[in-house]
C-alpha cells in the first residue's frame, strides 16, 4: 500500500521518541503510527536520539485500510 502525501501534509521536527506517541498526538489514535512510518520510509516505530523531520500525512478516512506489516 502506498500512502499519498497531499498538499495538506504537515512536517514536524522530533528528537527521539516513538511513532506511537506522535500518532496519538497528531491523529488522536496511536494505532495509526504505521501511516506516519510509511510516509517517511520507516519500519521501526522507535526513533533514535537524532533530530528528525517527519511528514505527517492527513489522517486516513474511516474505512480506509491502514493496517498491515510494513515492508511485507
């Protein structure tokens, strides 16, 4: 599955942390961490201590698939 990053996508700067927390903050749903991971070419939800800029795509519409194994 490809995540489309549209014109309304946001960029945030983070230093460490994890995608579960970021998804909870950005979408109100920690289970959407994989949407952020795919948009940024990441497989691991845990970020290192470096400063990273992440693309935050729009929240998937209800009923739009967002689950599955990344990279499978």
